[in-house]
């Protein structure tokens, strides 16, 4: 009872168990012959380790499920024939029963020690075999939906079983198994072919065919070729074949593309301006600016920045309203050799001060009105609305930059209580922009909507894709204001998140000329994709995926109206490698859920002035050159060769496409008035929209703080989108 109390979650996930109609009361069988030599090797191995072949078989099944699902704590049922006494061997009747075996072994445990632990637990549990399993479920209070302690029945059938009785031969014709569990795994010493045979039975209403096939192949590999070293950890035993490993490392990552060796965002933008000087570069309201004027004004500002000491890798803050001057400032900082640091004037003063100090920004580009609301810092201010424009010189100013220099620093939510700055190089961004061009038509570039805040990296795509290739930015305050903007008729490409496009569809609809929609930042549902196609049947819809640490986008997938099911996040962009790894950073086979690791040209330099965190999240690539970024996102390879997003491995969430670490909210809640402990959670509201909610306990003997008091405290450090929608506070109970 004690070992089985609080049993782990079942292997078959809850959403597949919602109705009993999923259960088919029939099974599908996968059978694989086991060579006599391999079978005898397993017998000898079990004997050399003081175990038995049935218990070795149980251990291998546990390892296969553990490695494929990531579930370390499992309960497996083991079928016992219970004819150990001589009198029962000669008695007709059913004596068989199933023994629940709970196994929970750390991944770094050697196979030798794992088998020893399984042996000890098995022999101890077998002493209680006569206790009814059904009664156990009642005593443990298992819900009706669980239908038992385990989802897998392990069955070992020795050669002498049911072959003769008192000298009379018995024939056992093959018949489909009447499964009462999602899985049954059987090893027969004498199978249908006369030799050893592995059989995997599964209920197709609860287990997917490719999932069962993957398990069978993994188990077969472990049985025939997986235990070469008994002191190897169970977390590193091979579970995929050499061919599959080669495919997942090399073939799915054939994304190599040539990039200009010395190209930077600054040089690419300047070259384009020289080619089309009189073309309109930006439309903002009724104001326009051509390429020549845009770059002349940016060069003028860049010279002033250089005069203030800005050079290569200098971080320069930008705190400006959404205007043409915002884009000029971005270009000017690059021309001076620096990296731009977005600062939203609407953010709390304490947060802005922290970001400026942490980034060591020596200069802030802003206006007199905005500067009046900024916190006092050691940074020098460059007030662009107070500058007198100098005559444009004959030569364009572009710093002598290398591609490995910083292009921008964007701060994202941090789990420790403070945001962290991601430093992205020109090489990173050039790879993104050049690849992005290959995914759009020339006409799309004539009206690229720039609606994303500079604080979020989708803006990098919206600014530089058109400016590098001679297109036009349509600059608006926000996506939801596009239909009232003078340039709405010019919009051809929209780049945003699913929540915002959903809101636009519900409000004013898409601009009539929209040809391409890029979505990123949140999972794209099939229902939203269908509504987009209903509103604009001819639109090109691309589902992008990518964290800030790998430069905006890392994978992409074309979504069409004919598709069904959840849209994929696709495959890697140019020069991008993607791997699905388990908790031990071992490669997982296609179809298995694991964490996504990203390598290649998009991997950022790291976290600014945070070598410790950079080392933790950016690791050496064990499969090739360079580094990998650990995304924390759970994915799997689909049968069609594209990645499917499955959720997070931690508490990071997205609200309206904006990345939020619940730990940062909790850290600031814990410092609130009279708060003893606090937690933040995300759950959908009555409209199905995800919101953040907070819960706290008050310190002993104090008045419970109200929501207004908590909100005011959080607003001193957190931006509006990170403040919980509601807060519950209670007294502590002892």
C-alpha cells in the first residue's frame, strides 16, 4: 500500500481518456522475432547479474517508456501465472494474477544498479500477490477515469507454458487479445514462428499507431543491441538506430545557405538606399520619407552619437514615440557602430532604470517630453527634437562593423525577479532577414506593417526586411489601429501574434490588400487559421516559431486552408539546426516529446553581462559546431517531418504573444505590503483568454492588503501586461 500510495499519472494522457468511447475493446498487435543468439544473450546477462529474464524484460520495458515519455515514476503490471507449487502445476484452472510494480529510478543510475533495484522491489512486492489488485484501487481512492493502477501489462511466456498438460499436447491458435489496458507487452520464448518473439498489443482508441511502433522499435533495440555496457546509465542507453540518429542530426537540418561574408544590417540598409534613393521608405500617417532622406538624417544623428563616445558594441537606449524618428534612431545607432536598446516610456520608472543600468547604456536617444518622465540615470541624453539639422555631408556614414558585433539588446522577463537582456549580433539578424526574403513575394515588401513595439523582437523583422530589400514600412501605433490609419490600403504583409490577429478579425477585419500573414509568439489554433482563410481565402499564412535568444524566428511552416489538425511550427530557417532532446540531453526519436534545442546562425551572443546565465542556457553543440540554445519548449517531430509545439517545460508563459516568467511576478509579489508568500498562475478567463492571477498569504497579525494596494506595488516594477488580472489574499493557517 505504501509503495503504491499517490501513484504517478497514467501513461495514457487524460485528454485521450475523456470518454469511454475512446476504448475500442480490441487490440492491434506488433510482433517482432528475436534471434536465438540475442535471446540467449539476454538470458545469460540476467543470470550474470543475479536476476531472471522476466525481470530483465520488465526493466527494459520500464527504460523504454521512461526514455520515450520522460516519466520516471511508473507503475507497470506484471503477469504472474502463480503455479510455483507442484500441486498447482497439475491443476486445471486460472491462477494468474497481475502484480503492480512501481519503478522510479534516476536517469544517471547504471543499468546494473537499476536492475538490482527492480529485482529487490519485485521480490518484496510479490509477497503480497494474493491481495486483490481491484481492492487496492479502491483503498487508494483511484478515480473511475483512471481505471486501475497501470496502463501497461508485462507478460513473459516461457517455452513450456500451455504446450502440454499431463502429456496431452495443447494447441493455442493465434487470436486477437481482448485488452482491458491500453498496452500489453509480451515476450514469448516460442512465438508463432517457433522462436522467441516480442509482441506489443495496444488499444488504437487510446494509443496512436506511430507511438506504438516507436515503442516497439525502441524496446527491440534495447533487447538486441542496447546493453553493451551494464555500467552505462539508463538515461544514455541507445533508443534509436544509427540510421534514425543520422536522419535526426543531419537530414532534417539540411538548411545551409550562403550569407554575404561581411554583411551587417547597417551595410545592407545603406546599399539598398544607394540603389533606390527616391523610393518611399516609410509611411507614417500622412508623412512619408524616402530612402535618401532617411539615411541622411540617420547619418547626421550617427555623427552626433559618435561625438558622444558611441562606438562598436556601445549600447544606446531608445525611448521615443512611434514615429519616423524611431526608425531613424535605430539606423543611426547602427551607423555609429552601436547596438540599440529599446525602452518603452510607458514602463515603470524602476524597471527602466534597472534596464539602463544593467545594460550600461551610456547614451539615451529620446525627446524632451519623454525625458521628463524617465528616471534619473547616469546616461547622457540626446534629445532629437532639440537638434538643429546639419547640412548632409557628401559621404554616407557607416561604421566599420564586423558581423559578430551587437546589433540590438532586448530585455525579456526573467525568472529571478529582474528582466534579462539578450544580445543579438548583426550576423544573427542578417541570417533572419535574408531568409525571410526567400519566403515572401516582391509585392509583399511594398507594404510591410510595422505595428510591433520596438521592445519585442518581431519589430526586427518589420523594420529590416523592407529596408534591406527596397520595400516600404507602414508605421502604425498598434495593429488594432491599422484600419483607421491613412496607409491601411497599402498594407500587404502583417507580422504579429495569434491573439492580436484574432482581435483584429473580431474588430475591423483585415486590411483589404493583405497578401501574407506571419504569426508567432503563441500556438496557432486550427480554428483561428480557418477564420483567417474565411476572411481572406487567398492569403499566404506562415506559422513561425522562435525565442528572442535565437533571433526572432527559428522555424516556419506554411499553413493552408486544406490542412487539418493543429498547425505545425515546421522546420528550421536558413542555417538553423533543431534537435528534440530528453532531460539528459539525449536525442529522442521522431514522435517522442522532448525539449527543443536550437543551433546555427540565429543563436544570439547570450545574456548581456550575465555570463552565468548564458553558460546555463547556451550550451556546446554535442552534434556539431557552435552552440545550442535550450528553449524550454516541448515539441515532437510529426510523421510529416515537421515540428509540433506541445507546451512548456517550465513556468514561462505567453500572454498576447508576450513572454512572461511567472517567477518574476512572484518575486515582486513576495516583496509586497504584508505579504508572507505568493504564487502566480495562468488560466483562461470565461472567454477562454489566458490571464495571470495571483494568490498570496498575509503576514501574521496584519490587515489583508487589497488588490489596489497590490497592483500599485507591482506597477512600480512590472509593465502593464505582467500585472495579474486579479489577486486573492488570505490569512495564514497553522
